[in-house]
């Protein structure tokens, strides 16, 4: 499904990556909040309204049972993937929403093609599925750490585009959000996890180690964004230093996409039905 036909324009569309655009993340400000002229307090009120709309639209999606939506969340460590899931989807019925996380591949998964473990997680009719990290790890981590030959990684861009095109042709609407955080903000968030005992569980020594590869990850993300943003599966580069703005951007794009489906509750013939005493 071509989301460019379904999403009505809103100010947050400025973060959408055009097909064939060459992305330079240095030109994207992680602290940008220009698309919302008011402050954090006002944004929280808007987000509350969007949460209510999303709850209503998700119920419609589930009841109508025609559309399916895949949301991909990618970004550096601490960029807020869990935060988006927690705040944007806090009011939805879990019956019609799933979260899939893709960590380091298992031995069995490595015995198959890199998309083998991904396909079972995609949404069915009436579902919203959120990928907290995704099939893109196989062109991000693999490139940064040299986990696959260059030729293999190069082929994966086309494989991903073909995979997402197939999903789109079969009725899946795909929205991909790169949560763009600055290196300074990441440092603050990692330090916050160290200081707060309630956040120690979030801290991993691997996060500190991966930070050493920051520049390499930036280049890997730029390649992925440039080569896999399509009309049927667009990327959004979401400024993520301000958590409230990050949530507002993603929620607004998702809600407007769902509104574009023009959904209706199924008509049920209740003629002749009587509930006995």
C-alpha cells in the first residue's frame, strides 16, 4: 500500500525522507521542534488527544479487519524506542497490537536467510505490529562490525526493498521511524541510568562499547535511510533529543495514516434478534 496516498499532510511530514534522497544526518537537528509552535506542556495535551484518537482508530482497524500496519522503530541506544511504545501506544487495546523485538540472531536463525525470522512477525489484517529494532539490524550492525561480507550486505538493501514492497502489495502499510538523537544527549541518558537505581536494569556495558562506533553507525544509518525510503515504506527522521517532541511526531504521523484509511465499523444485521428474559 502506498502510504503517500493515505497520509494527509501535516507539519510533521517535513521529517519524511523522499525516495532516492541522499540522507546526511548532520543536516537534521536532533533538537528540532519547529513543527510545533507551542511548549512541552501544550504538546502533552495534544499527545493525550492523539492517544485517544489512536485508541479509537485501532479499535476500528481491528473491527473492520481490512488493513494492517507495520511500524519500524530504529535508532541509536537510548534514542527512545521503548519510550515511544510506552507513551504513544499506552491507551490501545493489546488485543490488536503486538511488539516484536529482534535481538542478536540465534544459531538456528543464522542457518536461514536474514529475513526468515522477520516474516512471522509481520501484521495480519486488523493488526498493528511494532518492530523494536528490526530487519535493518542486518545492514546496520552487520556493516559496522563486519559480520557479513560487503557483497552480502549490499544485496540486503535490495532484498529489504523487495520484502517491504511485497508486504505493501499484500496490503500492509509500513511506517519507519529513525529516532535521531545527538551524541551528547545519549551521554546524558546513559549517565542518568547509572545514577538512578530504578534505571540500572536498562543499563548495559554493551551500550558504552557501541558508543565507540558512533560515527560508523551514523554512516550505516545514512545508507539505510537513503537506499530504503520508498513511497510504499517511507522513513521519517524524527528529532529525538526532546522526548515529548519525539512522541508527538510519531503519534501524529501514525494517527493521520490511520485516518487516511477511512475505516467503518462492519454492518451487522440485527433484524429478528431478540434477547430473551
